C-alpha cells in the first residue's frame, strides 16, 4: 500500500523540518549519483541548508578545482561561472547571517541596558528608603537625649555590653538578669546614672 501525496509547503515544526531535510537531501544525492552512473552524465548538486551549511555532490572532482585536464576554454569558463555564482551565493548567505547576528546582539544589548537602568533605580529607591529610616531613627534618638533620657543607641550598646561582660567573666545568666532588674536612676545633670535596687 503506497503512501498518499503530501502537500508541498513549508514544514512549520522545526524538528520535523530538519528530519525531512536530512532524509530528502540524502535521497537527492543518492539519485544524483545513480543518474551520473546510469546515464554517464555529469551531475553536480549543491545544497544549502536553512542554517547556511553546504552539502554538495559531483560525479567529477572539477567542482573542487581538480581533474581540469582536457577541458576546453569554454568549459573552463562555464565551470568558473558556476563556481562564481556558488561563491556569491555563499557570500550573500554569510552576510545575511552576520547581519542577523548583529541585529540580535543589538537587541540583547538594549535589553541589558534597560534591565540595568531598572536595577539602578531600584537600588536608588532602597538606598533612599534606608537613609530616610536612619534619619528618622537618629532624630528620635536626639529627641530622647534632649529630654534627659538615655540615648537609644547607648541603651542598646550597654545592654549588649552587660551580656557580653557576663559571658566573658563566666557569670551565670541569672547575674545578667539581676543586673537588668536594677532600676537605673540619674544621679546628676551630666547624664550619668546610678543603679539601685
């Protein structure tokens, strides 16, 4: 039972297109070889894939510039014209690929620049937010200091110092708790404080 005819149009699926290209290219080259042997014909096939890769078959090695002995001037000129056309086709395809790569590179460069700009703005926003929070905290600390209370920075620092000192002296944590339980009272206007029970 034979296969039905398929519609001849571009295959949209990339994998299917590549498989079909490979199979039909091999079949075409095989048929060209058979034709040259059966009919004693000079056959040359040049195939460029969609990626620009070259596949070629020639029953003589003249396309590669060999076995040129015995060719007339007219035959040499025809061969030269064929090779020139082939070379021009290769150069055009190469230029097209390079232009496409350049275009993609420029698009990627613009995309990277936009992403960098967005990240820079986000970083500035974070830095500004952190700076404003620090200024608010400093302002609050100065307010407490002006009212005769201990600085928030100093309180936090002393609390850490007490726990660190207890650990370094080998004192139990109960000692640290007892110290915290002490009521701190100011003893003079300079801001120094005395502990009392």
